C-alpha cells in the first residue's frame, strides 16, 4: 500500500446544466445528490484510481474523467514527484444528465488543489475539469463543472478565452429532478440538434438568458419562471424523453416556476420557489411516471451555493 501523505474526503455535487434557455452556458449546483471522493497526495508519482464503489466505471487513469482532469492539473503544476490516489464512491448514475462525469472531474481537481495549498484559481480548476468532460462526451463543455466547482448558478460567458461567472442565487429556489432510468445515447441526443438556428429563435433565446440572469439578481421569481423557456433545443430533444410534456404539465400545474431538460437528458428538472412547492411537484411527476412502468429516481434539492464540500 502506498504511504499516504495527505488525504481529504469531499462531496462532489450533481448539477443541472442548460436551465432551458442557456444551452452549454448556464448551470446550477445541487445539495442533496452527489458523489463522495477520497483524494490522497502520495510520495509515489503517478495518478491511480484505487477504488470505485457504486458504479461500473474504468479504473484506468486515462479512461476515467477524474484521472484525466487531475492529470491536466498536475501537468500545469509541473512537479513530477507528486502522486495522487483517487477513491470514488459513486451515487450519481452515469449518463443521467445531472453531471455524473462533471462531479468526478470537479471533485478530484478541487480536492487535489486544496491538498496542494490552492495553487490554482477556480477559473483554472474549471479548465482542468473540462478535460474530464472532453473524455466523457468528446466536448470540453463547462456548464456542469463550473457550478460543481463554484456553487450556485454559473454562466460560461465565453469558452475562448474561458470566462466563467458565478451568479447570484436566490435563497428560496428549490429544484425537483426526475431521472428516468432509460438510456439516451449521447450520439442520439446530439444528432437531433440542428447546427443552425434562425435569427428569430436566437433573439427569443438570448432574451430569456438575459431575463433569467436579471431574475436571479433581483430575486424576481416570476421573471425567472418566464425566462425558463427553450425554443431551440427542447422541442427537438424532448421527443427522446418519455412523458416529457406530461411531466412538464404536472410540474407547472403544481406551481413550478419552470421545467425543462436537465443537461442532455434524460433527467427533467423543475424549479420552484419553495420546498413545499418542490415537494408537491415531486409527487405530481411521480404519479406521471408511475403509469409508465419505467424505473426512475426523484430528487428534491435546495441550491448548493458552496459547490464541493469537505466531509473529512
Ligand atoms: P451525465 O449525463 O450525468 O452528465 P455523462 O454522460 O457526462 O454523465 O458522463 C458519463 C460518461 O462518462 C460515461 O460514458 C462514463 O463511462 C464516463 N466516465 C468516465 N469516468 C467517469 C466517472 N468517474 N464518473 C462518471 N462517468 C465517467
């Protein structure tokens, strides 16, 4: 066994990306769903995934997003004497659309940075964690790793150069998420999206992005609700998710502010103004899904404004 120098156990949160109008740029961080990871700095150079519980994921460093993200960090740190051991206790199902791969990438780089005495800024950590996302989906997107690392709501204003902004989080917002346990192939959820949008659609969409951000800062819940609308991706992708329209109707009828696809699906999120409403939304969408015979999980969570947390 490797002689451990320093270890830390962290909570690596699930995240909801896109938030209807903000494809690839908006995301927010959850409190009650997430993985746990034990990260150790060791005197034996190299990066090792020493344990994975709760999921069948690759132990090979180059095939696991946590390994790839930490490798990007250590390359920049440029101290070849350092080694890292990673244990992953997976609670977020891979391919669920609530940032399973992002939690591992973000949790690993955050913990290593902490153990090294925080040589890197959050902005730099986002760039390292994005390398894990590149491995998972072929696209180094930041809309899950940014909220996992920074907490709350985040905006990726620009990818080149990377410019990630933490937004204001109104206290009363509560997320309800249903994860239907069906496989939606990333290739399918990509192939239904159009490469080009019309100017009319673009105007509608960026109006909503601005409205959502203004609503978050002014804590105008009705404005947040009006802005949770996606005229570009949702109409195309939602056909891959069973009962999407009925889930949305059920959520809205219980008073949700808005409802849409979480990330690339198949999870669906609904945002509400209170725990009471979010719980009623959960009951209503559970009823919709009970009739399908499909397995599903439902999560109700306040917004995690901190991001990754040290457990021990
Ligand atoms: P989600 O849809 O929840 O965001 P992704 O589809 O982005 O999840 O990521 C899942 C993919 O990443 C799977 O193909 C999985 O095998 C791969 N992967 C590699 N390492 C990990 C890891 N540590 N955690 C989760 N997924 C991983």
